[in-house]
C-alpha cells in the first residue's frame, strides 16, 4: 500500500478533480477485509514528501505495530517502507490512518477501512460500508490549505463545507423494499460529529467501535458518531417500492442538511423485513474487575471559553493542583498549548506517562470534560466499557475505544490493562490533539495479580 499525492472527483461536474493525498491513488484507501483470527501483513510505502505512519484505529495490536511516530516506531521517511503485521483478534469495523501530522494527512484523504469479519456474521441481504468525511473546499474544489488555524484549534476543530460518503458527494443509494442491510459507519472527519436521522427506518445498533453491543435503537432517534467512531447498524427497508427516504444529519442544531437519499427500486425483494437474529458474538475482551480496580481522575480543559467552564465546575484540574486554570490560560496566550489533560499539554508524541498501570489490573478512569466543546476521547491498544455518564449507569455498558464526551459531561470507563506498552490517550478531534489534548498511558510489561 502506497501513500502518495493524487487527484480524485470528490464533487461532480462541472467541478474538476481535487488534489488529495491517498493510499493507492484512492480516497478512501483500499478496503482491507480479513477474517477474525487471521494474520494481517501490510507493507506501507511512503510516496509523500514528508514522514508518515499508519495507525490501525481500534485494533488491539502489539505496541510496536500501533503506528505512533517516535513512541512505537520511527516515522516512515519519504521513499521508505514499513511492514505492519499482527493478528486480528477482534472482529468488527475498524479503520486506518496516519498518526503523524494527522490534521493535514487525514484531512487530505489518507484513510481507509479495515473490516474483520466474524466467523459467523449476522444474516443480512447486503452489507454496506459508509466512510463519512467532510472537506473544506474552495470554489474550484481544491482543499483549502488553512490547516491548523488558531480558530480551528481553539474551537471545535476543522469543520468542512462538503460531506462525502466513500470519497464522493452522495446523491442516492439504491435499495429494495423488504431488504435487510448491515451498514458499517466510519467517521473519518477531522472534527465533524454526525447525528444521522434515518427517517423512520428504525435502525438497530449492533456494534459500537467494532465491539458487539446489545441490539438497541439509537438514543433520541439519532445515530451519533464523533470523529474516529464506528457504528454497525441493521436497517430494514420498510418503505414501498419506488419511494425515496432522505437521511439527514441533525447533530448541529440549525445546521441540518440532507446527507443522502435511499432510493427504492420499483420491485420489492420481499413483502416484509426478515425475522433473522441480529446479535453478534462477543469478542475475547477481558472483563474489568471493578472490586480491585485502580482508579484515576482525568480532567480535560482549555480551549475557547475554557476558563469560564472551569470556573463553573470549581476549577479542579483532576490532579489536585491549585491555580492550574490561570496557568493554562497564560500558556494559551503564549502559544504553549491550547488543550490540556490534567493540566498538561502535549507538544509531541513522546512524553512522560499520565498514568503507569500494572499489567493485568483493571483501571477505572473518571473523566471530566471541563470545556465548552465536545471531545471524542480515544485510547490506543485497548477497548473499554463505558460505565456511567454524569453518575448514571449506561444502559448497555458498551465496549468502545473512542467515547464522545459532551461539554461539562463526566464519564466513567473501565478496562483491563492487558496490552503492555506506551499507549496514546487523546481527543480525536485532530486539531485538539495537535494543540495539546494528548497523553500517554503506560502498561508495564510485568503482570500483577490481586
């Protein structure tokens, strides 16, 4: 697989091709599809004029295969290659992207899907993968080169003006009445959060971030994905032949728009939806033992209006420090970080760990979003159970690797620290990560039992 610059039709005529960066001259890059338990081997060649890496998002790889520059591997220099090789231990919907200069490299089109199939997948008529992305395009359909603007860094990241599905501005997708579809959704956008309304189709969520979940309807009727998150849905096409259904993104109030239309063929596949089971088999994840858990508090703060929110929430840094709020505001004014985890802003991928955890122990992180903005918080090398939100237990104790935190929200997660190494822990709004909201959680190589 080769990363290089190229051109593609993101938007239709009369616009021309858009200059992009792409894997194998494709946006998205090639879909990688293997079976659970298989061994994946991918040789990545860097055809760019700058260094790069590939991170396998959500996949529990050995640390050396995680694709984080300087922390887990040396960057892939221009003209060089690096071979990634690991076992596919979990089935599910995953994706790959660079972890170096991510705001630019992902923002210009470097990403693709990694589908690890179950030994016994749920029965459906058809499977679709939608990689959702948004692009900030100029009037001639070029990608705006204003990456890393201070406004984007301090607010909600680089929000684009053109949304694509699988690298194309979507018009309609053909379906049949009575058809059952498994839809794999991947949010590859730098910063945009999607809240999809499927217009009465009653989607059923069967997996989050690749991990099976108790089948259920989405909260408030919207299928919500922060950057880097994935959702697997069962969609039964219940409308009549010849009808059209509009899928609308309603996440940002007052900025709703039509994402795509589902166009029913003139002939039905069957009279009504099938009654096939939809529950996925569990992946081999170690169950957290909350009785003997190591507990830590983590506070995310900074950004525009961060001082106000910290004042409202009592100014706690999560590390017991005092005066941290004013110190962070001074750092922001002097360009020494905009976003912080427990009072510290990252300036690169190599840093002292926020936490060091004994291998094999359960860790509970009580996380507080003391900012005015959403943050999708991602932990490398592990999946975690989401235990509670604002003190209320979650309905499904879902496994995730990226959890979306609303402003002022408190979320508890738990995981077994069973994958040794130094693992990134960061906001996946790429501009927030670049401006400091990134840390390292170390899992020691020596196993500890209690």
